[in-house]
C-alpha cells in the first residue's frame, strides 16, 4: 500500500457509498477498471491526489465492494468532466468527480461480502472510528455506509484482501458472495465463521440461492456494427485461435454466428476512435474470447493459440 501523498503527507483511504441502484451509473462499467466517482464534498473533506478510494454500496442490507482506485485528478463541473472523460457528461449526483485513470481494480457490481466478516471493522478518521450499524434482522442500516467516509488502515487492508481474493473469480453480471472460506480470518483475529471447523472427509450436498433481482446501470463504449460485419466478410466465421465454426457444430442454429474481438481494447478507446476491420478486429469463438479476457486481461492471440495447440497435442498423446 502506498504510504505518501504529495511527497510529504500520509495517504488517506476512503469509501464512497452509493445506493445500489446508483452504483453502475456513477462508478463505470463492469469488467473495466474502476476509475471514477461523483460527489459533492471531496475537496471539503480533504480528498487529495494519491488517496485511495473504495467504491461500495448497500444492497438489500449487504455490503457490495465494487472496486478501488487511486485519485489522479479531482474535476469540478461539466467542463472539467468533459476534459477528463473525453465526452460531455453531467452527473445528476454531484458537482465533483474523482478520477483514477488506469489505477483501478476491475469493477464488479455483484461482489458482496458476508456480513459475518464485517462485524469487527471500523470506519472513520483518526479518533472517530465507528463500527458498522446493523439492524436487528442482521442487515446493514441504510445510512451506515452512505456517502464519503475515511477508513482506518486496518479496514482498508481488509478491503484490499477482499479484492485480491475475488478479482479473478468475479465475472461481469455475476452475483458473487465472498465468505470466510475464500478470505480467511477477519483482520487481527480468527473469525467466528472460520473458528472451530473440524476436518470432515465426507462430502455433503449444499444448496445455494440464485435468482435475486438486480438492477444494472452501466456506462459503456459504443461498438460499430458495420465494422463487425465487415470483419466477418473479410475474415470469415471460423475462430482465429481454434478454428471452431458454429454452423459446422450446430447446423442451422449456428449459421452466421461468431464473436468479434478488438485487438486494441475498446475500454482504452477515446470518443470517435476509428476502427480498421482488418487490423483491429478478429473473429473468435465464445470459449477463446473468454480465455483472451479471463482475469480482465487482453491476452496476445498468438500466445493463446500456442497454448491451445500444445493442449491439443498433449490430448492426442494421451489417447
């Protein structure tokens, strides 16, 4: 964790808490780096360049950790928003924006933390630390993480551990619960969730809940359908890595289907970037496309093709 700010002052850590239905519109798009948040009191509260900000939300009484970034700029008003974002952007939620550039972790709108891990955490600046407030039903109070709050170092370290343990596990659009088994003990002590667990070699069946309704609001980059069509015309419908063809595999159902990959990540695009269907786009099957981007990376296609061919070679040798 960085320890200095502006060369002389200790870096401060903060959370900014949104209502769950506001989160996507004010923190960015899932899978892309967490890079901004809007508000009204960043300068007044003392947020400065180099500080670390964790974006959170209270969703249905549970704490969602969207991501983290380090402040690279504080913009004020629509004109400065446009300077930073490269487009006209006026937030309904505040007159200030903190921007992290490429310092952010991948944004997840569905990463929630088991409440058992939060009981010993404190929030607030030096001398003003307070625990989170839970309602009698065990759910977080709606106001307990609202807005901008400073974090003690121990709580910031806990959030860093959560991100390190889950960034590679969370896929965009997935509702993901991080519990003690994934994280380990709470900061500074063995948690009740992991204490006194006996080794049980007998496998048991488990039930999991799915289907809870979630609202997603995102800021995304426009893609050119014409560029996609032209790429397919020029390069065909076979995957450029493994050669898979959907029509050959699924017949009429797969006819005309293939995904198109941007060799230059579209997340790095400025407004109105020109796309060359020959140099910038390539057809990939769904499996290879996911492998290219697994872990929020953009892997080299030749590297992935070699891995695929080596795997197929070993498969033939094992037969």
